[in-house]
C-alpha cells in the first residue's frame, strides 16, 4: 500500500508562490471567458481548461504545502529523495499532491489543442494553398495526436505519484516521459507547419489583408516557442538528464508556470476572434478556401451589384 502522507517535492516549496500562481491563472481564465462570450468563438472553450487546471493545481499545491508546514517540521527523505511528512491524524493528504501534479502537468495539452484549431481556421480563412495540410486536416490530425499524448501523460502521471514501489514509480516516470516526448514531436511538426504557412503567405505579394491577421500568426509563433521550451524542460526533468532541475523550485516556475501563463495570456490579448471572422474562419466552404481575402470581397461585391441590377 502506498504511503499516504508524502509530499512530492525535492525542495522547500513556497506557499506564497502557489497562491500567486492560482490568482494569476484565475485572472487569465476570466479574461478568456470574457473574450469567448464577446467574440462568440465557442471552439475556444478548450483553452479555458488550461488555466482552470492550473488554478486547481496551484490551490492543491498550496493546500499540500500548508499541510506540510502545519503538521510537522520534521522531515526525512525516502528512496526517491521525496520529503515525507508523518501525519497519523490525516492519512489521506496524498490527495492534494496528486491533484496538484496532474493539474500542473496537463494544461499545455489544451493549449496545443486550441492552437491547432486556431491555425486550422486561419488556413481556411487565408487559403489552403499556403499550407501543406488543409485547414480541416490540421485540426483532425493534430488534435488526435493531442488526445493520445494526453492519455499517455495522465496515465503516466497517476502511476508515478500513486505508486509506492521503486519499479512502479520508474515505470510511471517512463510512461509520462514518453507522453511528453510524443507531445514535443507532434507540436514540433505543428510549429514547422505554421512557419511554412507564414513564409508562403509572406512571399505572395498579391495576397491582400495580410496585416489584418499578422498579429495572430505572431502570437501563434510565440505560443509555439514557449510551449516547446516548456516541453523540453519537462523532458529533461522527468528524464533526470539534469538532476538540479528537480531540486530547485525556481526552475519549475520559470520554465513551466511562467511560460504557460504568458502563452495563455497572449491569446487573451491577440484573441482569434479579432482576426478571423466567425463565418470565414469556419472550415465549411471549401470552394472559397483558396481565394485571397481581397478577391473574395470583390467577388461578393460583384454578385451583389448583379442582383440589384436585375
């Protein structure tokens, strides 16, 4: 039976930073909720999950730290180098540690899923010819890969933090590491697809309306870089490539929480609802997807004038 009174930190965690993290991500969550309703971009609901999980994760982390500080100042390290806090009064305090770990590991999965849907709609809006994948396929292929990596990561995370024996812990860590590597590869291909799309549109001097959606494509690039850095950090951490990453809370906040906070907040400011009209952004009318935006408006104007003439 697993120990139920473990705190899963190899350092002295800060209670204040956990509370600040919960507050900041809650502000971002409110911001996205407002933008979702304002622009009626209902597909953006998936991004609400990311800051919501972060808030839950940081609240659980705060509770776990508070419990550790309150119950005992006597610590010791077990075979994994984890601090153990004896607590005969409350043997179920492992729960907040599990919730915290899952809540702080999984959010980028939902950031990725949202970026896939935004990019698919941007391709549909600007034109399929500028991408090596059609807009509809971008959403399907990458979201499917996102679901797979999500399932692998959540299985690995729960196995890692709920196991009490060395082999099971190591197995959970390897499964989680595998999910993170899959996510890195999948998202790396996506980032390359965005770069190719951007270069092709920039090279087409006849493409109109480029300035209209340029801020959004820049926001997608920045999100991609931030998420890739975070993914590399987590791989190095769980792969135990750089041991110091596990023993200092500083690295967790700099290369995980802060990066995801910035990435998520960027899409509040540069919300796709500002740049992709809801009708044009929907992946439905394939016959219009390869028509540049300025030509599309001209065609609509000609059709309207013909109707009035008759």
